[in-house]
């Protein structure tokens, strides 16, 4: 396994990125605050109604995602920390054990195709208080000058519009 940091897209807010996850069967969004000013490693309290400066990642054709521990205080206990994983970063894990474990589960499916698994990637977002992982074909990113509250409403509408 090799952990590659995806740099240059945003500078993660160190203190309160307030990650928000919205998904349906086909699409997955993660919206969060980034530190545009790269001003400080001191946590900033956010007001999700009024504070602006959101990044939204849309993961294309995701298979699975997880969200939760570790936080920045416990990240060194995570198995990927030996690969260089740190808090407040965005990564792709090459030759992922997570993808292999999902593939092993799917081998029982009558339509199993091992070549299908070559298109999936393992993405990791490490925030201050938690970590997000997902297996998807790819991602798109957009920067929005709006609040997290407003962005979540926009993303929810994007998820819903295809079904109504």
C-alpha cells in the first residue's frame, strides 16, 4: 500500500472544518470549511449559518464510505499512520486493503467481474476530529463562497432532483 497526498486543492481548516456528508444510492457529497487564509493552527469556531468558504467534494459512483474516528489526537494509532497519514489532509491509498476486502465480499455475486475493481480508488479525508474514507471511481471538487448550511441545501437539492 502507498498513501499519496492530494495537494493543491485546498488547505484544510485545522480547527472546525465541520464536515457534512450527504448521499443517496449513487452520489456522495462531503462539504467542509477550508482555511483560505492559511492563517493559523489555532481552531476557529464556525457558524455554519453565516461563515462562508466551503469546498464540496462529489465522489463519483461510490461503493462505500465510513466516517468517524480517529481524531487528530488518536490518528497515530491508525494503521495508515505508518504510511504517513496525518490530520487535516486529503489522500489516495494505492493498492488499498479496504478495496480488496470489499472485492472479497463481492466475489460471491453471480455477475462478479474482477476487472470492474480496477476503476475504484480509496480516498481519505482527515479532519481535526474525525476521518472520512470512501471507495469511488473518482471525485470532483468545487469551491463555493457560501455557508455550510446553504451548501448543504444546494447539495440536497442536487441529490433529490434526479428522483422527482
